[in-house]
């Protein structure tokens, strides 16, 4: 890692060892592993080993996302998976927030995970006249500004939020391409899935969870709705509801695998 790619302090990946049963946690777009850390600490307290990965191009500087493809993000999850498997950990549940949730679902379609937890995951981006033009647009405009504060209600989480202040245009195009692949592969997800979403999510509208739920190939699928959080549920007021549901889900699906 070069000096220009140093990870932002407190945004590092994390590993909490415990038993064989493991949770692989994946953060969201332009964010950092920190947004999954509270969830990781909770699951570790419940007796599970936890690895929180850093997606390629994240937690350093926005310029690093300009050179990344969506396949690189999936490779970041794959790297975490292979590290855990080579160290003898398993069964493994992969869990993610937002983009991380989409990656977790795609990973679950391709790898023999014990289960998938997808929180505030997008099914598709909101329609925008510029979206079909993102790639040529990225040649003349590198970033979209972010408007307003993060979609968070918890004041501590809002104060401690670490994320890029802009959305790299090229990277938004990669998210769009990833979601197109995900929509094709959701019917191939045959492992148990837990979906969670806030009804007040202003970034990824709640109907995204309904679309994902309907498209999943597995019959073992569960929806958890929360009411008092924004998009970043893992750092917001309802997080304990989701954490408890996640721990119960991990325990159930990994017991089945044992």
C-alpha cells in the first residue's frame, strides 16, 4: 500500500476470533468497515468469529475508486472468504449493508456459504436520465457531490461517520452494472437469506427489499422491517433489532450445516 493509499484511521478492516462459525461482514459504497463494526462486535459477543473486510478503493481517498471495477469489490469479499477457509473457519455467513448487501447476495449465488444477510440492499438504482451516460460522463466529470447529511438518526453515529464526501461517477456506473448482474443471479441464491430494511430509508427505497425477496431462488427467506432508522441501519437507532435477528439467523443456519 502506497502512502497515498493509507487507510483512514478507525476505518480499518477488523477481525474478532472466536469459534469456527464465522460472519464475513461487508460495508457499503464510499463507506468503510467501521459501519459494520458495531454489528461485528455484537456477533462476536454472541460467540461467532467475525471478519470485516475493506472493499477495493474504499477507506483511503475518493481517487482510488476511479480505478476500481465491481469485480474488484467482489474479489475483496472472495479474499476474505479464502482467508477464513484457509485458516479452518466455517461454516461462514456473509452479511453486508447496502452495496455490501448486494455483494453478499451475489456471493451467496456463487459460493457455498451457510447463509446471507443483506441489510438495506439495492435491487436497482433510482432512475435518472444521466445513468445510461455515466461512463462517457466520467471522462469529463469525475465526481457527483453528496447532498445533505448521511441518512442517519443516531447522533453518535452521525458524528463519527466516515465516508467519502463525493460519489465517483465511474464507480456509480460500476454499482449499476453490479446490480444488473445481481438481478440475473438472484434466482440462483439457494441458501437461507435474511433481509432487513428501514421503512424510512431515503437512499435505497424500501421496495428494493420486496423486489429482492421476490426474486430469490431460496424458499428459506425472511424479511425484517425497522421503523426508526435511516439507510445505515447498522449504525442507527434500530440496530439492536437487526443484530439480534442476525445472531439468531447465524445460529440457526450454521447449526443446520454442522
